[in-house]
C-alpha cells in the first residue's frame, strides 16, 4: 500500500507500483496535483487494486499519466478534485478474465482531453462515471460522487466499457454536468461478439448540453 499526503502540491513524475497477485492500494491526498507517470495497482492473477486520488485544487495529467487497476477482474479508480481536473492520460480498469472495473472522475470543472478511459472486461463491461451519477444522482438518497458543474470531453477521447470476449453484457458510462456539458469523443459499451445485452450510456446536463459524440451500445451499431 502507498499513501501520499501533501498539503500544498504533489508532482507525481515517477512510477508508483503496488501490483501483485492481486492489486494493492494507492491513496493520494493533496492540494494541487500533477501526474506524468504510471500509477499501477494491477492484479496478475487476481482482482485489480484501488487508486484513490483527492485534491483540493487543480489536478493535471499529461499523456504520460497512466492509472491502471486492471486484473483478472478490474479494480477501482476514484479521482476527485474540489476545483478542477484536466486529463489527457489513461485510466484502465480492465477485467482480463472477468468483469471490468469501476472508474469515477469528477471535479467542479472536468476537462477530458484526448484521454483513454477503459473499464472493459472479458466477461462483461464495467462502469465509468465522469462528472456524476445517472441523472446527476437526483434520485439517490445520498450522492456517491460529487457532480461536475462544467464538463468538457473532446473528440479524440475514447471511453470504453465493453465486453472483450465472445459472451457478456456491455457496461455503463455516465457523463454529467449540473450547468454545462460539451461532449464529443467515442463511447463504446458493446456486448460480446456472440451474445450479450448492449450497455448503457447517458450524456446529460442539468442546463446546457452540446453533444457530438459517437455512441456504440449494441452489435449492430
């Protein structure tokens, strides 16, 4: 297990790795944050681990940033900021033998720019939530993750929670903002090539939505 606590700013420019038979746990709590290296909690033969990142201020991730909790079944990534997240990195929670994992990323301002976010699994797709839960969590007794106010996903971002094998259901992807969302990119929650129910994608805003993404949910899409 790795725990990093910084009151002002943390620059993660070196590799962090708690991989093993099952993935370990990485917890980062800081003011501002910059990630430009792999953060790994992979499971070699068991479930992927957990990466939890909480920042008070702005968080940046360049193209070298890689958060990976893949394993026999995918693990869990949670990245929350109280101000802003801008990412061009990769988030992976692949289930190489079973179901994909869970990826939650949210901040008042969330910018996903040429990023790759993948919670696919051999037996079933997992779950990705960017900026909030289904319909902003309005029917939940308690929010599971904070809502974004502004969400931007550009056209070269790929979000995938599909079944990688022959049989299995597609996963679930939510993209939400309370005030304004501009969502492009590619969403893929397709089932197995032989059988399985197509997955679910919601792209919504509580106020203003600009939508130009490509969405694939079933075999015939």
